[in-house]
C-alpha cells in the first residue's frame, strides 16, 4: 500500500512579533515519493482553523489523489484548535493527529484558559481519544478506523516514527520561518 497523504505543520513564530504563521503541506505517495508542497499562512491563535484548512485542502491540485491528512497535533499557529472530526467531514478524508507524547497528559486546557480562549476547549474535547501506535507515537483519528489509521501511518514511515509527509512538512515549515530546518536526526 502506497497511500497519498498530506502532512501539515506550521513554522516557528514569536507570538509577540508575528501576526501570522507559515503553514506547509507536503503530499507524498508512501514514504519516499514527494508529490508536491503547498504553502499558506494562518493568523497566530486565529479563529476557525478547521474551515480554513478544509478550504485550503479542497483547493489543492493534489486533492483528488489524497487518501488522508496527517497533523502534528490539534493546534496550529499557536492556539488555533482543529475540530478533527469536523475536518474529516469537511474534506471527506481520514484525519490523523500524531503526537510523540500522550496528548491526554497535555496542558492545552490551561493554555487556552490563560489566553482567554477557553471556548475552544469544546474542540479539544471533540477530538477522538489518542491511542499508542508504537513506543513514543500516539494517534487520534477521525473518518477512519484505528486499524486503517495504523496501516496508513505504517505505509508512510521511513526515517523516524513520524510519517514522512508530516516530518517533511515540519522541516520545510521551520526553514520557511527561520531560514533553516531543524528536526530530530
């Protein structure tokens, strides 16, 4: 199986200075063939990131070939919280949210409260529970069964536990934001 997956990640930013954040999408077939790269921007802590991503994905020339979307967490551009089941419905694609740590032990609720964005906690609660895929990798998924989510991730892994489309999106987003990529070797 060589699925076409879109990995999406945002670049580094300084909340005190930057108004928006680079967002990079990398489309890959399997774990070794880059099909395309897309770039957009989203406001720091912006509203309705789910509709933004849904519209952006729908407009990509790669959209007809996509078999899933992989996010590196449920937030983008700071505290813009993605409605994971909503994004799956809007795109008609499985959405996989990958984390290196168990997200149930995350301090996102406290950060939303401190930023006066507590209303976004409902979006966090809508996210399906994450489950371990391997030692040090958790996934929450919508629009797909856990078994199929595991198979999609396995088909897209190569160098690290992260699926390659997400790993490359992270490296490119970091380079766009800071001038140089940085990731785990």
